[in-house]
C-alpha cells in the first residue's frame, strides 16, 4: 500500500532498453524494512530462504518469551492470592 509499505521516488532511473542502445525510464520506489522482508520471503532465492528462517527463529523466540511472561504472571498472581 503506497504511503505505508512504500513510496514512489520522483524522477526514477534511466536504464538501457535491451542491446539496441536505447534508454527507458523506470519508476523507483523506497520500501519499508517490513515490506523488504516480505518481498524477500516471497522470492525463491537463497537470501529469501535465509530471511524466512531468521523470521521463523525470531517468532519462536518471541513465543517462548511470551509464554514465560504469562507463566511468570500467573505464578505471581497465585503467590499473592495464596492459590497454588
């Protein structure tokens, strides 16, 4: 979504159009880090695979930490109320 995931870069870039010496103008975009990760994860490249694995590991660590926090809070509540 433009303005949220990416923004258009005015002016674009001039690139060769094939081998005939002609040039063409292409649009440029600045993407957010989250959008770059999403694009990378959608690609079927080695870099995309590494990003997917890294993101999975981060999600697993996040889940472990959330579960530990929930357990800690439940334990703290039971100690305060005297419930085991």
